[in-house]
C-alpha cells in the first residue's frame, strides 16, 4: 500500500494531486526549483525537496535528481503529473529501478505511445517525409510532450526551416527532447478526445468524450465533457478506437486518445500517456476522482467492470496571466487576490500574494462548472468568471467570458479555427466608462481622512489612469455635500466601495488598490503621475521587450547597420516555456542592437532600434 507520494511536478497539478493524497491519508512530498522555493505546492506538501537551479532542464527535467529526491524523502511512489517528464519512459524506468511505485503507465507503453511518431506508426499512420508545396499547410510538432509547445503551422515552404528550428528549441526546453515531425494540418476541425483508464487485470474504461477545440497556439483554453454535437455512432467509434489503442500497448493507468474530427470523420492525433490538464471535466460528469483511481490502479486493485455513468455537462476554462490582445504575451507580477463564487471548482497553484514569474507556464488556475445541461454549465461558468475577484496582472478573463457567450460556442459549432476567426472581435476593448471615476472617488475618500472634506466648492480635481494601453483623465470636485462628478450622482464613496447613480440606475463598484495598481470590479487600472515623465520616452522604431524573459536567439547575421523589412523576425524571447518572436516594426536600418542570446531582460527593456527608411 502506498504511504507517501512524491509529485515530480509543480504548480496547479502538484497541488491537485496533494489534495487527493491528503484525503486518502497519504503523505505528500513536493520538489521545487529555487524559483519555486515559496510556491504554493512547496508550502502545502508535508515535505519539500529543493532542486537547485531555476531552469527546467536543471530541475523538473532532471530525472536522476528527482529519483534521488524521492529516495531521500522516504517516498514510496512517484506521480509525474503532466508536462515535464510525465511521458518519459526513461524516467519511469528509473523510478521503478529505484524500488519505487510508478503512478503511471508501464515504460513500454509510454515508449510506444508518448512519441507521436511511434504512436502514428502503431495506428498504421506515418508522418510526412520530404514536404512539397502540394502538402501545405503542414504542422511541425514535438514528438514528446504537449501543451502546444514545439508546434508550428507552416503555410509557405520557405518558412519550414525556421519553423523546424524554433520548434526543436522550444520542445527541448519544455520536455528535454528536441525531436519534431511534420504532419498534414487539418484546417478547422474539432479537437475531440477520449479519457481512458486501465488496470492490471484487463479492464479498460473509456470515460466518454471531451471537446477541446478552443485553442490558442495549439494549447487548449476551454474544454468540456461530453463533446457536444457528436452522433452516438461517432462517439462510440471514438471510444472503441481509444480502447483498442490502449489494449494494443497493454496500457495501465490514465491516458487520453486525441482525434481531430472533420467532416464527421475522426483523424488520430496522438495518445497522451498521462493525466490531462482538462481531467476535471471528466471527473465532474462521472462523479469520480481520477487521481485516486490512478493510485488504486498503481496499488494493483481492479477497476469495476464498467465505469460510472455520465451525468450532466461540465466545462473548464483555463485562466492565464497573458494579454490575448497583444499576441498572448505572458504577464508577470503579484497575484494579490483570486476568489471565485461558490459552486465552482478552482484548481490553482497560487494563493493571494504569490508572485507570477517568468520561468514556467502562465496558467493561474482552472475554473470548472458542472450543471445538468450544457447551456446551464456555460451560463454558470461565464457568470462565475465575470464575478470572480481577480487582482493582479492582465489575464485572459474577459476573453474567456466572451468566448463562452459567443454564438458559435453556445450553439456548439466551434472548431480549432475559432480564435483565428474571432480573436479581434473578442479582444475589442469594451471599457466600463465609470470604473476610472470610481477609482478616483475611492482615492479621494482615502485622502480626505487626512484633510477632511472641503467647506467650500473646490476646483476640479484631476486623476490620470492607464487602462489597456489607453490613458484616461477623470475630473471630480469636492463640495459641501461631498464628491461630485458631471452627469453622475455620487451616492456613496469610501476607499473600498463607490456607489454611483447614472440616469436613475444605481451601481456598486468594489475598489482595491495595491500601490499604483487599482482594480475596480473586473477593470484593471494603473495610476499615472499628474505630469508625464519626459525621460521615459523612446525613439521611434524602438523594440521593447513585451515581457520579462530570456533572449534565446538573434537572427543570423543581424548587426547594426543591417537593412531590415517590416515584419522580419529579428530576435526571439523565451518566457513561461514559450518562444515569442520580435519583428521589425518598419522597413529601414537597424541602428542599435542591445540584445544578445542568453540575456535576461525585463519588460520594457530596449532590445533594438530600427530607423525607418524615408
């Protein structure tokens, strides 16, 4: 019987596994890099083992170090979570060779299915060899791992070489394996998958379907179970194919078989030999705990002959610290507050006051809603996201709410091209016109505690804020009756709550301030100085780091004086395990280059300057 589990992972998935272990009376062991020394998963575990360093290659991807941590901590089992080494057969063998229990599939099954190239061969498919114009578009894909990393869509043959190099670099950084392959890219299909669970006694469960079609950069954003709009025959076919794939490799444990459904026909994508990020939606509709079942299977217990029946519908949204309106740029900073309404499952690796750094994935949390119907689950999740208290860096919260309420999603007609078609509309600013005024009034009340309300009417007071790149000026005045703003009746104002009445409609605004960062309900503002700093300006054509990260590559031969074209890639940053391309803003001459490979840069750092041709 398992008594102590080391989770060879971090963040949300480590915390989620620890929760189940605690319920089962199993002692928990965390591992953490130096960057994660104060991370939630390291704090909540019974024991935490330091992995010296910050880079994944030196910590969470070092199999020897992880096995030594398990032995040193007295753990008798290892759970790999997802990502990192979760689909690495060598790591699974090392755990077993150390006399520990591996809470996952047999190494041979991982070897057969975790490499997407070998999995396709097992299913009678093969990746493309030499790519020609007739094959386009194609998808460059990492052979190991998942989560959208190491994936590139190529629509022009001359872009293939750069895509292969970039994908290899990103895959090696994320998974410790730079192998990539090329396959046909199916446009606008639906991403549908089947959750399987198998024991050592010959039972294989197919726990229904999930739809994961809403994706950005090939990484899932919104997932649901069951997949809507599938015929009963197609759903049964997908489940049968998944069970067949599992039995073909003598699979044991939890896994997922993924398909692209186009024209009513399924196309096998891959089998993930691990727990998936989106597993909570399956747990919700089947009323099970997949981690508990993984542990049960690892202990040699048999599953019931048939899985529990599905009930209702569940939808999960991934909350990311990123800016969808600016190429999904990851964001860093302090997560001051995160709270969701009752009745919503929240899986997170953060708590109030935690820092969101640059080293790992930008996912803050997963929110899951379960209801008797799909429409009910959609409404419940969208409403919960809208009402969630979320104080910290910019996130994709507004995008999630709008996506869930989009007619294409509510009618279950979405596909993997959803964001390609709708991102511009979904990220169109829709600012609350009175949020800046509420912030100013709350601030004015706070200041009034020291000076008191004025006894005579004053000159208008002016406050300046930044909101989504836009500067806003707010005017109000102190009067004998209190605070006054044109066209708005101020019913109540204190440092945390402002009540305004406009055209006889009364609204409440909750205000929270953290230095210059202000949150008014779901609106994030930055307080600006009354007079702008003239030294903060940059020359036209300046390329600034859109996020903190590491310069991983500079375009070959790029030196000051080089001629560049608008849109031409000049350098690449890596932040939160993803690479981000920095391109020339105009056609002209590179007059300065400050970035060098390996350099750590902060957001706003000057990387290069391009002088536009006249």
